[in-house]
C-alpha cells in the first residue's frame, strides 16, 4: 500500500474568479490604464433659461359699484319761495259771495271745511311725498260748487299754523277762482306753461290773508289742453312745492266731464276732491268722473249744498250761543 504521506503533493493554489478571468481574456497583458497628461477642455455648461410664469395683469378698477354701496345722493335743490305781487282781499266781497272770512266769528261753514282740511292734512303728512300736498278740486258737471269749495278750502287751510296755501286757477276755460277773491292779474299758469323763461313762483299773488297765495289762470288759448299735457306741467308743479314741506297747492279745475284739464292734472296730484251737489249729481255722472280722474291714487267725495245731516249734526251753533 502506497504511503500517501510520502507522495509529494502539490498544493493547488486557489485561483480567484478575477484571476481566472484575466487568464481567459488576456487581461494580464494589459498595462495599467494610462491617464492623458492633458485633459480636454470641458465645455462651459450654459445656464438653462428659466421661463418665468407670465404675470397676470391686475384687473382694471371696475366702474360698477358694489351692490351694498349707497347710491350717490343728489344735491338738494334750493327751496322755491313764492314771490309774486301783493294784493289785498276785500272782506266784504267774501261775505257777499258766502265765503269764509278769516277775521269773522267761527261759523258752521268754517267748521265744515275744518273737517275737510283735517282729512286732507292727515293724508298728506302720513305719506312724505310732495304730491300728497297737491290737491285737485273738480266736479262731474258745471254748477256743482267746485270753485266755491276750492276757495273756502284754501282760506280754511291757510289758517293752519306754519302752512302756506297756493290756490291755482286751473279752470283755464272759465277761470273764476281768482276773480271771486277780487284778484286781477294778466299773467298766470298758462303763461308759465307756454314760456319756459317764466318762473311760476313770480306769478303767485300774495294776499293779505296770512299764508294764502293765488296763481291766476293767465293767458288762455286754443292749445291749453296740449300745454297741460306736456312735460312742462310736471316741472312747474314740482317747482311750486320744492323745498316747502308745509306748502299745499289746491287746483280749481274744469268739470271732469266737460273738459280734459282735470284728467291731465290728476296724474300730478296725490289727492283729489270730487264735489257733487246733493239731489242733482247722478250716480252715473259720479262714476264717469271718478274714472276720468283715476290717475290720482287718493280720491275723496265732497257733498255740497246738503240741506240735512243724516246724524242730525249742526256746526257753528255752539260758538254763537249765548251763555246762560
């Protein structure tokens, strides 16, 4: 048996994988990697252009105002003062015509018109609108007493403290309100309507009855109805009440069923008083007149020449009764 211990064994050298790869591919013959003495110039890297986002332009200021912004207030126009000539009123003429005389003792007639004016004043003060202080007086037909009532109402209303009353003779067909008071004037309402250069307040005659002014009808003509229907009418009426919260304007107009001016003026007033005569004015005529004046939102009925009162009331007796 061979002694294995005597056999010269060659100790196999372990070869790594890297060395065997060098032997297989001849990598051992390769010298060390040479490094060039001069390196190629490196290119200067250009900075990348930075694209900035486009700026959103600021919105232009809007001309529209926020919904909650208060609307601009219009400058207040200066008040208009009535500045016509002064004329005295003949008291005897008032008594002869059966009208109210301011200096006379309280009568039943005055008490009746005190009730009428109180209702008109209450409605005017309840609604803060200049139109409520413009009062139209008319009737269905002639002869029902509208001018008589208009003049008495104006005198009674002027007796109120701190109140001005302008009685306008708007019955341009048959003007009579100024004549009943004895006022004579050439120019008036129709002249101001025809000529824009005329200020109507300068034509309002100041009477010696405290607080009472009268604007006569003026020069009348065939185109009076067209002038009353023009925009100039609204301008004049607004001017007559501008800046005067205690001024009432009473219009004595033609009968509603006889001429058109009453219907034209009804669109410019806040209250209308329709005068009817007891036992004479028919219901049909009353309904037709109300329809023609329907542009006025507040219409009242005044019964004239009534010979009795359903409630038995009588005014004026208390003031004239002697003390017992």
